[in-house]
C-alpha cells in the first residue's frame, strides 16, 4: 500500500480550530452528565483525553518555529563561511609573500578558484580541503614567512565546522516535511474530538436549538479570510509561491523570516513586474493589491543573493 499524504481535516486556521476545541471542551464539561446519559463512552475520562488533545494542539510546534530553526542552521553556515573567507585572506597574504613570482604555485592554493568557491558552501568545503593540502605541502616555506603551523591546521577545523553546518541544514530540510506531517496529525486528532462532541450535542440538545448552535465549528468565524504562504527561495532565483484571485480588498503582508534580502511582487506572469517590495532579513511590510499591481494574481519572491537561500511568509487578508 502506498503511503498517503496527511492533510488537514478542517478549514480555517490552526489557531482558530484549537481555540474552538477548548470552548467545546468547556461546554462539554459543564453538561457532561447529559452527554454520558446519551453516549456512555463520553465520560470524565473521555473529557480528559479531549483536553489533552486540545493542549497538544495549542502547544504543537508551529511552522514559524520550524522556520526559525532553519534560520539558525543557515546562520551557522554563514558564520563558518565568514571564517573560511577570513582564513583564505590570511593564506593569500602569506602565499603571495612566500611565492611572489610564481603564479602557478599561488594557484595551487586556490587563488584562481576562490571567486567560484566563495559563492557556495558546498564548493567552499572542497576548496578548504585543497587549500589545506597545499599549505601542508609548502608548510616549511609558509612558516618561514610567518604563517604558523596552528594557523595552517585551523583550515581543516573551519572546513569541518562548515561541513557539519551544511550537512545539518540539508538533513533538517529533509526532515521538515515529516515535522509538518506530525504537526497536522496532532491537530487532526484534536479536531476528531470536536467532530464527535458536536455530533453528539445535536442529539443531546435535540429540543434546544440555541444549545445545538453552540456545538458548531464555524471556520468563517473570523471577519477576514487569511491565506498563508511560506517557504524557501533558493539563492539567485525567483519563485512563484502561489496565486490569489485579484481583489482591490486584498492586503498583502510580506515577511522576510530569513537573513538575506528578498524582493516581493504581485505579477500577471511568472516574471517580476509592478511594484517590487524589497525587505531585509527579519522585516515585514504590508501593501494593498492596488499598490502592487492591478490585476496581478501571481505572488513572486526573488532572492538575489548568490550563496544563501531566503525564507518568507506571506499573508493575504481578503
């Protein structure tokens, strides 16, 4: 049997569902005897299990927290990359001091490959390894010019730090869909209790219309309808993150929850057009659809950084 994708069993936001579930639990407790009389399985123990499901739904790891974890892992990569770039500058100084007239020898240390390596953590890992081997090969000459043995050994230490940070981020990216699936499972479990109690209440209060209406989950209870988009846009790319029907009432809230600057826009095609909203890491900005692009329905996010991915969250209030 093929595995099935886990999807939400309810409409509306997660917070809205959890909020109603707690209300439904309180209503159940206040009239538990009537429910037990109607359905002998709806007991105090059942109510306790329901409350546990509600608490789990309220405290489940939010997707924004998952994004925060990914941001932290990206920061570790960037920190290691900065160390690598600084170490390269040191090596370059001593290599040019030790071999001022030999371009071929200088290139053994990667002086001709650095511009390519500095744009990618994966390429930098390989670059550091090759640079370390060259420094060990010519260690006598470098030490004679003032570059110490511990400073040379540190190249591999930085390489290991960068490799570990890079691996951890890639593993986390693979794990994230599972984290999201687990989160939805917990929320769906809570909603299953809501469905059962609401169904029972329609019979418990078969002669009380007002009480019946208390046990109805209304996903449109909010005065606004929020559509949410979130995710990652890879380095030096533009991503169509979703579409919305054009409306002059649409308000877009763009959030850059990563580190590198991002550009947001509303477009009629898959190409950036209209007003470009540039937002730095950790910042947010709201714009109406009319301010962005009349008749635009495609939401685009552009990342111009050449080395790091960006992370975004978008809310459309219509």
